[in-house]
C-alpha cells in the first residue's frame, strides 16, 4: 500500500475527477474514486466508463467497484485496465443506499458471505494490483461479520481491508466501535484501514491508536479538504487557513470545475463555497444569499465579499 497513512474515502458525487485533482494539493496518499457499477462497466455505458477515466495527477488511486455478480467484477476490472492505469481496486461492501442494495451489492454483501468469497476470488484472479474491500462491521449490532470477512480476505489474498466501524443500520450516525477496529488490527496480517468520524487531529489519533495501519477520511473531505495537510502537519484543520486562503482555494477549484464541466460549474462552486464557509462567522447568512441567486457575476461577488472581508 502507499506510504501515507491518511487515505481519501470513496464519496459518490464528491471524489470525481475535478475534486480529486483539487485534493492532490493536500495529499500524496491514496485517493478512492466514487463507486462505479460493475454492470455499467461491463456494458461499457459511456457515463459509467467516464467515471474510470483518470487524470495525470490521480495516482495513487483506487477505483471502487460495486455490484453482485463475481464474473462482472472480473470483467469490470479488465475494462478498467483497458481504459486507465489505477494503483488498485476496491470492492464496495458497505453502501447502504437503496440504488446499490437493489443490485445485491453494497452492504447487502454483509449478509451473503458465500458470494463475497466468489467476488474476492474472481477479482483476485483478474488483477495483481492492490485489491481491497470496504466493509461495515455487520448489518446491525447483532450480526457483526467483520471477523469472518477478514478471514475471507486473508484466504483469498486481498491486500487490505477498510473497515467503516459502524453497521449498515447505523447509516452515517452512531458511535464508532473502536474496540472492533482494535480486534481486527490484532487479528489481521493484512493492513486494516480504519474509517469513521475523522474530523480533526484527535479523532485521527484515536483511530490510529487502535493499531490500524491507515485512516480513511470521508465527509470531512467535503468541508475541509485541507484536513490531509493539517493532520500531516500535526494541526487541526480549522487553524490551517484563514478565509482569504480559503478564497484562493475556491478560485482554484473553480478552474478545475470549468475544465471538467464548462459553464455548468456554478452550482458546484456554490456547494463548495457553502461547505468551506462552515466554520466562519456569518456562514448561515452567506448560505442564504448564495442560494438566492443563479447569476454568475453575483455569485462570484458574494463569494469574494464573504471570504475576502471575513474577520474569521
Ligand atoms: C455523500 C457520500 C457519498 C459516499 N459515497 C461512498 C461510495 O461511493 N463508496 C463507499 O464505499 N462509501 C461511500 N460513502 C461512505 C464514506 O466513504 C465513509 O465510509 C463514511 O462517510 C464514513 O466516514 P466519515 O465518518 O469520515 O464520513 C459515502 C458517504 C457520503 C456521505
């Protein structure tokens, strides 16, 4: 695995090509793509294939795949190899959203370990590159399966296991089970990457103290993408930049978004301007103002006024 112990999580709608380019300002560690459908790849649907087209700055990158059929996983990996040269592949076994559950994949796999074994085997046969799976602890508190999956991962030759230390029923709230991470780290001979609720230096340290080899950051990527740099410098993200520094970053992100989607960049820029304003004074008012207009000039002016004249 890569040397940097701080990893950027797969985030649908977030870790797309343009935002990943932006994230590379803050980390040289592993970044995961948004989840990509193995069935969509198999049928070479244009929109799905577009997800796996990588840019120069992307590596080391892991393409995350979701689906159910083992053969489709190996076909999808082959197609990825034809189109791009990623560092590795990851199997999504934690997603709780309906669209993914309907395919039989995502966290449904936590209830179908026979199928998990097949998927691991077919995927492993298809690639010598880094191969991981991203799981939750189990479907709910009464059905933890992370130890069984860890055993399968060992048996089938995976290179690492990412554990979001919650259950499917917890969705995105609920406590992180640090003890389970500690158990997994003790049992495992392959690297465990711990995931859940890392927002600052102390939550990062808390996960690393369980003995996991690396920590994966999810939602904080949206609000403070500079968290990677902050933690590497032993700082909390809210103290890394002043509001003018955040403004410069937003203008850089704007260029990446224009490159990727042309004139349709504005809504994305508004979204991140609101995300990045989170810890600054008058953020609520700024949010209201920015969502009340779609005029490009007005939006850009509001952003400049807010970040360049903000005392925060
Ligand atoms: C908007 C959003 C999109 C996500 N997309 C994915 C995804 O594509 N694949 C995946 O395995 N997990 C996905 N997740 C889960 C995150 O990768 C991560 O496991 C989860 O948010 C817990 O980490 P955190 O507490 O640091 O946010 C997503 C989460 C959010 C909030």
